[in-house]
C-alpha cells in the first residue's frame, strides 16, 4: 500500500505569528544595542535572546540594524488613526497628549527609557539613522492618506501631502529633541495613568506642532 502523500513536518507560520517573531527580534535587538552598543551585538546574540537561530534572524531582517524597524514603524498606524479621529475645529496639538505617548510605547514594547535610548543611538549609529529616516519617509504617505480621508480629498491632493510633510517633520524633530535633550536623563516617574516621561513627550510634540501650524513667515 502506498503511503498517503502530503506535507509533513512543522506547519507553516501564520502572518500573525511572523509579525510576532519580528517584534520579538526587534525588542531583543534594541535591548542589546542599548546595553552593549550596536558594534558589539551579533545576530547570534539577538537570536539567542529570542530563542531562534541567527539564520532565522537574517530571514526576517537584512541586517542587525534593520531589526529595530518594527519598533520605529509601529507608531505610524497609531498616529494615522489619531489623525482620522481629528474633529473639525479641534486644535491638532490636542491629539498628542500623554495617552498617545503611552499608546505608542504599548505598540512597540520597550519601556520609555529604552525607547528613548534607542532614538538617541540614531544620532551616532549610521545604520540605525538610516532605518530611522526610512521609517519617517514611509510614514508620510500614511499621514497624507489619513488627512485626505478626513478632508474628503483625493489621496494625491497637494494640500494633505504638504500637511503630512510638515506634520512628519515636526514629529521627528520633537522626538529627537526629547531623546537627545530632556529625555536623556532617564525614565519618567510614574504619576497615575501616564508617567512624567510620557507627559514630557506629549508637551514636546504639542510645542513642535504649534510651531508647524505657524508656518513660515
């Protein structure tokens, strides 16, 4: 009798599980980068921290610096959703309160101090800097679509494109200023639902958006 044919071995991973593995690798990579630096970190170490082989790490990411990409990009959907919820007449700065900072951290996984340290590394690590800037480059069309949907405009309309570019630049400048300046002192102190660090991030974002709203005089 001929044995039944068919697929044997481990079943294929679902897209959800693949995304979870990518995020697990990203979190392990950032912990190692912050603790010992990018140069000293190897793909083998990242894999060991997650319980996978280095070969698996390279299957998901082309380089060790690229491993943190999910942490940089996780907040795009959170911010785009906020933009779609932006009510007519509501100041844009009101969308960026401490609850948004908390939501962004929940989406990425690292605590506030670790996330801030990762952004701070983009100042001195060219590989991480390239991934950081690529993430914001990808964010801009997402923001433009959200703004166009809110205004009932086509996605290629110039107005949401310009607004998205200004918003994108303001957000990046605010996050970098916080990470490289005031946020460099350490983690926030818990005070209720959000930490002081979250409140500082939110205030920096609001200040940046207020400047962007003034335009160029």
